[in-house]
C-alpha cells in the first residue's frame, strides 16, 4: 500500500471526477474515476472500493 498519493495527480483525478459527474447520473462518474485512480496508485481493489463506497459521515478506524 502506498504511503501518500501524489498531490498533482490527486487534483487531476478530482477534476476528472467532477467532469464525469456532469455526464453520468447520481455521482457514478466521480465514483468510477476515483476507484480507477486509487487502483492505479497501487491500492488493493477491496481497499479502493471501501474508500469510494463508504459515506463520509462514517470514518474508518485508523490502523495502529
């Protein structure tokens, strides 16, 4: 698992997710772009799906 994501690529992914949201309904575009970005950064599929699918009001416990 990578330590940190590159800030420039992260901002570019957020712009791409925003643009995809304009084309696809109900936030599917942003979710798909974010999922693809996380997987390409080396995060395992299960972790990427969890990060994209969980609601922001439910934080995950931090790793010890």
